[in-house]
């Protein structure tokens, strides 16, 4: 049964409304959106509904509960642990990651300094993205990412639009690679040393430096650290066999990935995009793509609650497609 501890994030009024939703819906929820003086919204499997004050779903916004200023203030107080000033860096980035790996996006009025965002004030919008552990999510994909001859993981880039399962897949890849498993079968090695650079604290969901998700017995986590710097720190200090990093895209990220590959470390990374061709149009990523630094591409797509994938090699040739629960070779 899914853990619903994330409900403790909410102030009493909103929590009581959410608790009236059906249990199976609560276990499927992916996002909860609080917008001051606008309808309370929940999202799951790509669909959205507003929620009434009695915990009923509706598509009619006039019937929905509308959070007030006190709801926003109480929610902000709870997620900041009553110390908003300690979250200056998070406010500058526009999101807060809370224990359990749940990420809360923020919207409001920005304060600029030197033409750059210093922090957000008058916060009136919250997007609560609920993190969940799905053990076995990598079962079908992992065997294709393991080089049996060289006994190593292939350099892999996972691509998809937001909320299509990249982070969930990375989390399970870390767990299985670290445990020495390929899908449901034991691997021919005894498990690899895995290093996770978890800039947004979403992959491992660390609390005080300790992962709250199962990321495997031989996994080290560099939590809340910029990706490029974290990769180099991990290489120097923890000698990983595999580096796992979420949402690369900046020039310094590409440089750190290249450095890791040249050091003989396998890299499994993710990026926003619908396919390799789209990534080729990003200047920071062009070098990685044109030099065929990644040996495998995993393209994820989610529709109606079902995740499908396409596997491509470094020449961008399709190797396998999984559609509607059935796999087929291309």
C-alpha cells in the first residue's frame, strides 16, 4: 500500500479535504496544485480535476474549494519548517524539495538583484509533485543497458517530456545496478558502485544525507549539489563505477559527463526532450550527441497512465519498442 505521509505537508483545512478523496485516487496522485483564490486541483495520469470543499472531484471550477491567504501562509510555514529564511537558495530556484523527495514548485512575485532572480516573495501558487518508489520500473530496460562482454553499464541518456517517469526509472536503475541485478535475474557481477548526483533531492529523497528511497546497497549520494560539481566530487572521492544524474542540459553538465566518460566511468543521465534530434538542437548538448558519447538512448512516453519506451543505439537506430505492455523488436 502506498505511503501517504505526504499528506502531513498540508495545513489542516486542505489536508481534511484531501483525506475525503478515495484512497485509490490518493495513491495515484502525481500533483496537487494550490493557487490562492483559485480552484484546488489534483492531477493523475495526465488528467486533472478540481476538488470541492467536501472532497469531491469536479470539472466545474465554481464548485471547487478556493485556498485563501491563510492556507498559503500555513502551507509555506509547514514546508519551510517554520524557517523560511533558511530556504533562500531554494526560493531563488523556484522550488523546495521536502523529505521523501517530493518537490514543491513555487510561483509569486520575484525580487531581482543585478537583473537576476534573488528570491520569490508573495508566494501564492504551489505545485506539489509527489515522488513515489516503483521497484521494478527498470526491469525491461536494464538488460539492454548492460554490456555483458565488458561487464559494465553502457553510457545512457534517458529522454522524455516532464512527468513521464525519468526520475522513477533512474531511481530503480540505481537500486538494481547497485544490487547486482539485471531486471529480475541476478547479474553476473556482484553489484557495482553507484554514485547519484541528486541536485534536487528527488532521486534518493535524502533526509539529513540519508536516502529515504531504496537506491541500493552500494550507492553513494551527493545530495543538493550542482550536477557538474557533484559529478567531479564523486569521481574524486567515491570512485564510482556508474554515475547517475537527472536532467542534464547546461554546458558545464556536458563537460562533466565527458570527463566522467574519459575516466572510464559509466554515465546514466536524463534530459528533457522527446528524442535525440531535439537534444541536438541544444548548443550545450551538441558535442555529446555529435561525438556519440552515449551508447544507448531510452525514450519514455506516458499516456493514460501507461508508460511506453523506445530503445535506440548511438547511431539512433531503434532496437526495441514497448507499446501497451507488449515488447517488439524493430
